C-alpha cells in the first residue's frame, strides 16, 4: 500500500474533480438555457402550454435524479442507441436542472407586481417584449441569489453520475478506495473537495441575498 | 360621430354584477369625468375600454375598433388608447426617458434617435425635462405620475384613460398632475377620467358621468349637473364630496 501515499490519493482526486467541475458547469449552463425557454412557456398564459411545462417540472422534481440518470443511460440503449456515461449524465442533469430553475424563476416572475404587466399591456407591447424588456430584467435581480444557491445542488447532483460510470470526483474516490482500502481517508478527502466547491457558492448566494435585501 | 361608443355594457365578477347595462357616447376632444362611490363600477368600466377587463355583454367601439372582436390581439386597440394608473406602474429598472421611449422603440420600431426625440418632447410636455436620466425611485409621486402620463402620450394615443391618477398622491402633489391633464385637455386630447377631484371635473370636464350601482345614473355638462343635480343620489354624492 505504500504506492498510495496521501498525496497520490489527493492528486488523483483533484484530477477527477476537473470532470465534476466540467459536468457541473455544462449541466448548469444548458439547464439554464432550457429552463429559460421553459419559463416563457410556463408563464405564457396559454393554458395547455403552461400545463405541459408544469407536468415536465413535476416529473423531474418528483422523481430521484438517480432514476433519471438510469432512464437516460439504460432507457435510450433499449432503442439500440449506445449512450456514453458522459452524454447520459449531461442530458439527465440538463433536464433536472432546467426543471428546478424553471420553477425558481417562475416564482421570481410571479413576484413582479401585476401593474407592471398591465402597464406593458397598455402600451401595446407583445408578450415576448413584455417579458424581455419589463418583467425579466426585474425578475433577474430577485432570481440571482436562489439561482446561485441552486448551483450547489447541481454540483452535488453530479456525484450520482459516478453510478453510471462517469469518472468524476465520487467515482475516483470509489476507485481509490478499492485500491487502497482506506475508505475513511478517501471519502473524507472527497467530501472536503465537494465542500470546497460548494461552500463558496452558498456563501456567495447568501451575500447576494443580503445585498439584494438592502437594496430594496 | 363618437370616438368611443359604449353600448349596454354588462359585466359580472362571479355572482356580483358590477356593470348593469352602461351606455356612453364620447366625442373626439371630450373630457369625460366619471364619478361615483367606490364599488359603483367606474374603474371596471374604464378597464373594459382598453381590454384590461373582459365584459359579458354589450359592445365598445374605439375609433372604429371593436374591442370585443379584438380580444385575441388587443395591440391595435391599445396603440390608440393610452392609460395612466393610480399606482403609476413605472418600470423601476429604467430611467424616466427609457420608460417613455420603450414602447415607441419596441412597438413602433422607432430608431434610437427618433425615440429619444419623442421622449424629450413628452417629458418637456409634462415639465420634467431635467429628470430624464433619473430612476422612478428618485422622483416624487407627482413627478412619477407625470412621467407615466408622458409614457402614455409617447404612443400618440387618440384617447387617454386615467384611473384615479391622483388618489395615491400626497395632497400637495395633486395639482401638478392635474395641471398637466388640464393642458392636455386644452390641446384637444380626448380624456376619460375616473376621479375623485370634483372641482377638476367641474372646471375642466366637458361631460360628467355619475355611476351608481353599476349604471349611469346621470350624465351631462358638469357645471350644470353640479349646480342642479336631478337625482337625490347625485345631490347627496356632490354634497358629501364638494367641500
């Protein structure tokens, strides 16, 4: 076991952390884009479109992320299409993130006073223009703290991708444990690295929240 | 030929009928003051004219546009009908000038320079040229309401609806807003005001509409109605508010 010194373990974990970070960033970005599109549908005042989006949100919020990963990884394979762990993890996290962000942002849009919509309505602005020029700029301000806060969930969510074989921080931890039989050390380090990724985010979210509350 | 023609308008909220067959004809250039107790249906009536509220029966035509028929797309109607609200409803994230030029730019696709020119023209009209770069939160209530008027005027509407536009203001700020409205009336703008400012209704209005229990109880020239109300309800209402 002398082959695996503390530094070897740590450096291998840190190398795998790159993939956790990449998956988090990519999933958060694509989830955000899909979430924004869904937000327009969610508050479109078109009955069936709102219901459809709501069902989408309910599904991804109401089922475990792990099941969603399995569905993408194994489910798609049933149709004869081989999906790499990376692609399955990216897709599942994108859908999952978009569902939560849509719901968070819908709350922010709802927080904008009705008079703002009415004023924009009265000025003959189209729905898209009302959203784009009047509602979203105001909702954006309120949305920043909870959105940054949610990014912590995405980082932690990527850990599940290890189960379908994606070599992220958690998977590297499992592999190192199998080789070293020092679970407490390995998983303590894994936890510490996750914490080092997440704590700055939640600290930043809290700070934004305070700034926003003072500005009001 | 009326600019705004309202015929037998009926509207219920659930089991409560708030408009029970309202008919009003409004000519171009008229200044119509709608008065009445709260709950008499005045604001609902006003909000039906630009489609912010739907109605159950009757018809409204504004400059030849059928309001009920344009329910799917009210934008043509709303280009012609401006509205000013009790709570101003300015866009807080935009400066005064940006508030005024937003609709000309986005709706009428005016070029930037043209939109800016419109904004400064309208802000000059309401006496706030020096506040163009201020945000709404930096202005007094009276100033905010004047910006809201400028914003509505920027679309060059044929009719301006004013929904209790001085009710949220401190008493000393009411007059600056009323003076702006009076100047618009002199310019020939067609105005429909729901108001509690009886003196203003009498002095500036060309037509008074007294709403009572969801109906037009009395209408006519303001000076005449205020001096000689023909119904006891108007007499009582005028008596309780004109001091």
